[in-house]
C-alpha cells in the first residue's frame, strides 16, 4: 500500500551569520554567510508535525553568538500562523533533528506536543564535550524540562508514522537525525545540519561544525541513498512558505 503524502511548509524564524566554513567543511573560510534558521511544518490529514523550533530569545543569542536577525514576521508563532495556518497548540509532535540552540530554541512554545529526539543526542546534550557547551544551552532541555516536555527518545532509525521516518545521521552531532517523508514530489529529506547547505551534498563535504568527521561524510551518503529531494537546514535558496520545488539529489 502506498504511504500517504505529507504536505511540507518551510517556516523561517531568523538568521545567523557564521563563517561559511562553519557550515560546509573547508568551503570559503573567512567568508561571512547568511544562515537562515528554518523549521518544517508537515501535515497529513489531522496530523501536524513540526521539525525543529529555531532560536531561543534573540537577546540571548546575540549575547552568546553575535550577529543574528529576526523580523516580526519571523517570530516562531507568527511565522507558523502565516505560512502553515497553525497555532502552536495545534502541533502534536515536534521532531528535534538535534539539540543545538538554533534547532530547539522554541520547544517551550508547544504545550500539547510530544518531543522526539535521539536518546544519544539528549545524553550528549546533558554532558557535552569540551568546546560544545555553548551550543547546548541546558535551560532549553535540562532535567526540569523533561518534566515539562513529553519526550519520546528513540534509538537509531525509527518509523514515526506511515510515510514519515527518522534517519540517524550523526557527525554534526552524536545523535543527529534527519526526517524522511513521502511527498507529492517523491521521497524528501529534511536534512537538519547533516547537510546545512546544498554544497555539502553536491561536493560530499562534511558539516563545518562536527563531532565526528567520518560519520558526517557517511551520513551524507545515507541521505543521498534514500532521498529524491532534500531540504537543507540553512540554505538561503530555501524560501519561507515553500511547499515544493526542493533540491533534487545530484548524481
């Protein structure tokens, strides 16, 4: 039986401005690059799933990491209403590709959601290795947050619903996961930071920020092997409100 198609809608919730080599390993060092912060709303029937929740408080991000922008229209709840037509309370599931601050910063805005993350990612986030502490701010997912959130910890690849599954894609972080879903255009993968920019997939370059370089390269190959189209997490060519026309996987 053919799996049902999910309707994707891109939600943009701001931008940071890292060095390009921080997005794609070895690419254009010294070149500041806009990195849009993208979430993905997925809808099938009455089911509403949000992949990643973007930035926490902008003043905190600016203090910790420098340049960041967010227009009034890019505030998460407003962007969700504008592009997906959802209220935060409508969201039944939130999938965090990983627990870096720019992918789980809005988790607390979804009071009715179940939150899905790889167990190994959560465990690492609670005790990150030296140099990783800043991008894993504990106040977004600490032990008190476990009592607040309805967590679903998974281990490895996992079918969440028919036509929507989680693909373990470590390298950028130890428990990074990408989201594979059936769409009208074919099998589509929201890559998270396993592929921040399309150059990573095209040139087979690992993410610029990584905990395991070899695993990052292997995850790129996993994505290439299953996807017909991809949605990189920080590519400026992916537009807010976009629902189709995503990148085909290069040969």
